[in-house]
């Protein structure tokens, strides 16, 4: 665990209030953010970075999760309307690069909060430029924009039942923000991985396996919340509905699927290391991927977050 975690906790809440992610008088929402403990997740995934870097990473996670929760809410108009999702994500796509944002329609639901999310992303981008130049932001920005495209894709499938795990995997790889969280860590820790390495098939398999591992673990722990809201974009729900499984069998199948993507990660890593002389930057990026997979699991399993605490008993059979 990063030793600066405790010092980040109050800063993250103050940052979220200052930028409007949480209205200053909304004590219930402030308490909810405090219970999430995103600084714990950042500290597990980046054990050696500086206090300033850990603050930046935690703030970025918070902005991502706030928008993600806005889409997942059962009453979300944005999450269920493709045209509206495209409009909002175009606005946020400019914000993540701190570029001029297109006009956000006055009648957009939760407009003030969307603007606050955009301000938070722009704030993260400005602070990232202390570590790199604009060219150095490209993978992080591309990753965030791919995530937004995935959010739009998910609106099309929100009320549709997946008929196969493979269909769900395609969507999950797009509608997860794991890739940009890997890249923001690489920026602050100065791991500049070459395009040649990033384009290597084995390295790409390692990245996609990391994405799926983090996403599937989240699905396991968020299942009860999402199923109670009628959300079908969850690996457990796919197994239950597409294959007619009971909850215990669906959970077991989801966990076996997650185990398999971790095995694929290490198989690809072994192949990659046989074919390449791995430099320091690439080794550092590999460590971020592995710390993210393990750290995300520990964040949930060790009860370092209460994000889904009220759902855990219902979600995971004894």
C-alpha cells in the first residue's frame, strides 16, 4: 500500500467539492464518496508513486467513477438514450484533453454535474502536463475517448439481454476505463512504452486481459446492485440469463472466466518476454497492469471500499 493514502483522502473530497462533482451542501453524496475510498484503490495500484502523483491518480479515478455511476443509475436518461449519450460524451471527449468543449445543450439532464465532470477531466489533463507534453497524453486521451465510445455502445444494449459471453466481452472491453487508468499511471511514473511494444500482439493481449480481469472482478462485486436496477451489462447476469444458470452457478462461471483471462495474461507475458528484451519502461508498465489486477481485487475483497458493501451478502453466495 502506498504510504501517502491517508494524506490523499481529505484532498480528494475537497477537490471533488471544489470542482462541483459533489455540491457543497450535499452531505449524503460526500459521505458516499468517502465510503468509496478511491485513494485506497490508487494506493494499491501505485504503491511507490509520490504524494502529488497519488492525488492526481485518485482524482482521475473519482471523476471516472462519478460519470460511470451517472450512466449506471437506473433512472439515468443519458445511459438509456444513444443520441444524448453521444452529445454528452462529445463534450467530455474535449474536456479530457483540456481542449475547447462544444456547446452542451441547456436541456441536458444533470447538466451542472456533467459540466463539473468535464471540469474535473480538464483539471486532470492540466496537471498531467506537469509530467509530460501534449504528445505524451495521447494514449490516455485516446483511451478515455474509446471509453466514451463504449458508453454510447452500451446505451444501445442497455435493455437487451446478451445471448453469449463473447458478445458481452466485446462491449466490456470498450465500456471500461481501465486502459486510460493504466496510462495515467504510466505518465506520472514516467514509463514511456514504445509504439512498437504497444502494437505487439502479445502485449495487446496482456492489456486486454488486464482490462477484462478488472472489469469482471467489478462485475462480481457489483452484481446485486446492477441486477436490482435491471442492468444486464454484467458477466454474472449474462451467464444467468443467456445460459439459464442459477446465481451460484453463474457466479462460479464468472469466476472461472476471470481466472482464465488472468491465465491468458501470464501466457502472453511469457511469450512477450521470450520474444523481446524488455526495457525499464515496459517492465514498469507491466508492473502497473499486474498491480491493477491484484489491487482492484484486494480493494473489494479486503473491504477497503464500501462502494458495494450493502450488496455483498446478496451478490456472493456463501
